[in-house]
């Protein structure tokens, strides 16, 4: 039999082309959808979420401002919100980078490098568990994410239940001012997760009408709003007892403020108030204990 | 002496006019604000102060603020007049020779390293800021001493600009190292604020300002001569070196204490002197007191606008000084041109 070169029929060609296309698409599909194994999280909140979902072993880099849990110290730092180190990020060969939505330059650069990203932006309290679920789905641990989010929701619901029906004191939540004086007071306005947490914990935010995350308050405004409770937040190292006392005494300059008169100015120290991650449950409980000590007896 | 009665008359007229303006500003500004208060209640002695919200708004929130604005506005305007004459440059301002940048560096360091101490009722940030301005003054003073070997005003000016850039770079570096909340506090500090909330910081700041004003009182005739040129001043028997030192130290002290008290507030120090010169002429015997009074009332007015325009929240006062002062100054410039 003479050797006849095998003829490729048009139909076979089509099938072949479809196969190649299928393989290509399949691999592409697999590449984008495979569970990420090398994750960089630039934001403390999402880093804490990864730990809470039990996937800390997939982290290969964290942001400069990550402090919690203590294990984050063993990861390479890749910069912060304003100064991400792109070279460092690329050199760690991540297959997923969690970025903040406003990091537009970084997002463009990583996009050009073909890196997969999870874009995140925190706003109100409901966004936190929602982000957790979305992140869990993205990295293929939706069951764990669901469980972690459920734990947070349950504990928040517990706080809400405890303070239910109690009188809600008019509360001012301050997250910064000049030490030793009442100057440059930065307070939480009627928007954002701190405001939501305060309301959940049974406080009535005196700045509810100002739809901003932060409001710079004058002394006149403090006097005019007349809060019944003032909660001041402080981050970083724990101050000494006498430091706390002297900071609280500063408020005596405004004796007509009900919170000052009834000694309801509280200084809470801890960074769970700045990180909108899983530790918001602790923040909510601490708010509630200050606002409604009777609910925790 | 020729021209003397004329100067006396102009001095009397401008002191009366600007004095009335300042007095009215000081009396009326505390009555206005984001919260309505009743004056009868403010001065009602039958209500204990601790319970009297109106009195506290008046005496704790507003009056210190108005007085701080008066003091800071006067100090910055005076410093601007003196620097412009001393450097023979219409673009000179209290910020030109690096004193403000020194004050800013001090404040940024205190904020970033969370300094928490109090001296004479004044807290760490204003203290560090004043110390920073003194540090910058010492450097500038050293430079001006080196100036005796025939270096020109222009060299001093360039040195000041360089020092400002250098100190600002160090500030920027410290800010870069700072954590997030500290960065926010620094940004807010750099916007300036007159809400001092007590009389003590004002009283303390008034001491270096008083020294500065004593220095200014020695200067008017000499500044007139210097601003025409150091040589002609020397020819008329002025000890130029000594006069320049008094001017430099006084203007720097005034700037340093103003920035320490309120943070950097732009525009007052550069524009008020020009405005006043357009209105009363160039004689420093009139320009100096008139600038002090007009600077005071201008800043009180700007702070009032800052307090009420977006009430209950406020606009940084430095934004208002530029937004109101800028167009007004342009109008004056072109009306005269």
C-alpha cells in the first residue's frame, strides 16, 4: 500500500482547533480560578481576616502597619497604603495581592505585571463580614470564611441583645486630640464602622447628623453637643495610669458637659478600634461595657 | 523737621481707624458662633459657672480664640513688615527665613514621637514648636553674623530659603516615618487652628511677643532708612548691623510664638503689610502700629468666617485668610495700578 499522507478533513481541523482552544481556555480558567497559595495582604484588616479564616499559611507578605496577630512579624513587609513597594511585591511572586481600592497607581502597576488582585475598601460595619465572605470565596475557602463571618455576626448580635431596651446615652467618640489639651479634637462622625459599632453597642452618636467619617471638633461644638458619655480611643503602647488620669483631667475645663460632670469620660486603649477586621467584636464589647456596664453583670 | 506734623496726623487717623476696627472685632466676634448664646445668661452670676453652658461657650470656647487670633494676627503682620523692610523684598514674609519651618519641624517631632509633657500650662506640641523656631533663629542669626564680611541681603534671603527647604525636608522625612494617626494629626496641625481653649497658652505666648514688640518699637525710623539701602542708612549714622539684629530677632520671636500658639497660618504676614502700606503710605512709624491692629482684626474676622460658614463644622482658618485676603489684595493692587 502506497503511503498516503493522512488527510486532515475540515471537520477534524475544527475539532482540533476547538480542542486547542479548550485546553488554552481550560488552563487559563484553571490559572485564574485556582485557589491562591501565595497571598500578599497590604491592609491590616484583611490580614486579620486571613488569620481568622485559618489560611495564614498562604500569606507571603504583609503591609507596614500590620501588628496583629503577633505572628505577622515573621512575614516580609511590603510597604503601606501610601508607599507600597512594588519591587518587593513582585519579588515575592504572589498569586494574589489584596490591595486597598484607592491604591490606583499600585493597581495599575500590578495589573501590567499580570498579577491577580483582590480590591478592598472598608466603609460601614456590614461591609466587614461581606468582605470576609467575598475574600473567602476568592481564595477558595468559602466554608471557613462563612464560619468566621458567622462567629462575628453572632458575637455582635450578642452585644446588641445585651444593650437592647436600655437608655442610649448621647455619646461622643474621639479618636485623636493634642495630648494635654482640648485642641484639634478628631471625632467620629455619623458614618463608618466606628459610628456603626458605637450605635450597635447602645450609644447615641452626638455627631450622627454629620455624614463624615471624621469631624474636627471645636471646644464650642463639644459644649453645644453636650454628650453624656465621651469615649476617647488611643492606639499604640499602653499609657501609664497617671498619664490616663492627667488626660482625663483635661476635660475639667468644660464642666458643663454632662459627661464631664458625671465622670463619664473614658479612655480606651487598643488598636482593635482602628482595624475594621474580625476584632471589631472586641471593640463593640468594650464600647458596650463602658456605655452599659449593667448589661455585663 | 519737614513732614513731621503730616506723619503725626496720619498716625493719629490710622490708629483711630484701625484701633476702632480691632476693638469692635474683639468685642463682637465672641458674640457670634455656631451656637446661639444669650449674653444675659453669659454674665448671670446666679448660675454657677460649672452649669452655665452659655458662659462656658463665651469664656472657654470663644474669647480665648478671639484673643489668640488678635495676638497671632498682630505678631504675623508685624513680622511681615519688618522682614520685608529688612530684606528689602516685597515677597518676604514671616516664613521666609526658616523660622516657621523650624517651628513646624518642632511640632512634627513632638507629634510623631508622642511627646506628652506640660510646662507652665503649655503642652508639648506648642513648646516643641517654639523651641524649633528658636533653633532656626540661632542658625539664621549665625548666618547674618557671617554677613558682616560684605555679604548682601540677597545672600541672607537665599540662605533663609535654603534653610526653609532643609528644615521642611527633615519634617517631611519625620512625617514619612510616622504612623497613620500621627500623620493625620500633623496634617491638621499644619492647617493652623486658633481654638486654644484656655487663656494660659495665650498668656505664655504673649511674653516672647511682648519682647518682640519692644524690639519693634525701637525700629520705625531705622527701618525707613534701611529699606532705602544699608549704605545710605549707615551714611546717616545708623548702626545698621545692630538694627538689623534687633529686627531679625524681634521678627523671628514674634513669628515663632505665633506659629507655636496657632500653627502656621499663611497669608496674614505677607499681605497685611502690603494692604496697610497701600492704605497709609510707607512710613514705618505708621505702618508698624497700623499693621499690628489690622493684622489682629483681619485674623479675628477670618476666624469668625471659618467658625460659622460651614457651622457646626469649621474650615481651617488658613484657608479663609487666603480665600478672603487674596481677591481683596488683588483688587487693591489693580485699583491703584
